[in-house]
């Protein structure tokens, strides 16, 4: 059974940093692209960042230069390092698995339950 | 960036009736491999989103056959042949032909 479990969220002050983690199990993690998707309170879905199985990374314009996605294939872990956090980064952050192995990391067939990040003073 | 426009934003439907949601892209989502890079998701109340349709018209595993996806290029449609109470939630389309991936605004389906 595929499982994605996020952790690391919480309350942080504007300008602060946080690292989200996503523990993956039930599939061959190192062959699939992965993404982070967030949902602000009462808002729609926003793709934040993605990472191919080959370590290629991409970001939404809203987080470029502030967020860094990484993965540790030996631990089946996906991370999102968030710096210079702003109030508008407040959201539930989901990790999501790409459906097909290889360099295409779209079509998210499994999602984590999400982890809340609140940026507030 | 690509702009994705969904309509309608609200969709009240009686049980058993058909429903359709439109998703339009500012750029073609048809790639040189012949695939349309457009997915559909449903987010049921209190749950994480779930994949319904991938690459334009392919039903994801376990998705009932009352759901279907159609379209090509810039115009796509999600159709439900007969709405059931379990279909309530917010439907999103998302383009994945190029990063940044972009979601539509979402369509809230409710039962009349």
C-alpha cells in the first residue's frame, strides 16, 4: 500500500524558516517524480515544486528563490525547505507522487493527508 | 505562465443527472508525443485530492466509468454521466505540459 505522510509543519514568524518532510512507503520511491502542492485557507490548489526521479527540480514563481525541494532516496524521504516565509505561504502542504516512473512527475496518483504551515507573528 | 480557466465555478446537479465541467488553457496542452497534459482531480470535503483523469482522457485506477475526460489542445471537458451523492466536492483541472504546473480555480459540485 502506497503511503505518504507529511510532517514538520507548525507556526512560524514572517521571515522565518521551516522544513517539511514527506515519508514515502509502498512503492519504489527513487524511480518516481514527486511534488509539493499547497492549499491556502478557503482557497484552491497550488502546485509549489516538483522533483524528477533524476533530481531535476522546478518551482512555482511564488516560491522561487525561497523554497528548495530535495529528496533522500536512501530514506524514501521528500523535503521542502522553506525560507523567508510570508503570511501568504500559510497553507496545508501536501506531498504527491507522480503516476509514472521517469522524468514526468505530473498526474498525481497518491497524496499525503497534508501538513499545516501557519506564518504569523 | 499558462492560464487555466474552469467553468462553471459552481455546479448544482440533481442525482442521476449528467454534469460537465470545462477547462480551457491559454496555450495548447498537446505535446509532441501526441498526449494532452491535462489531469482532473476531485477533492471531497475534508479529504486530500484524488486523481480522476490523467493525460486528458485516461481514467485513474478505481475511478467509476461514469467519469470521462475529453478534449484536446486548449479545450477540455470532464463529464459525469449520472451524478451520485458521493460525487460532491471540488473538481480541479491541472496542466502538466510545462512547469509551473497550474490548477484551475475549481468547480464546486453540489447535489440539488
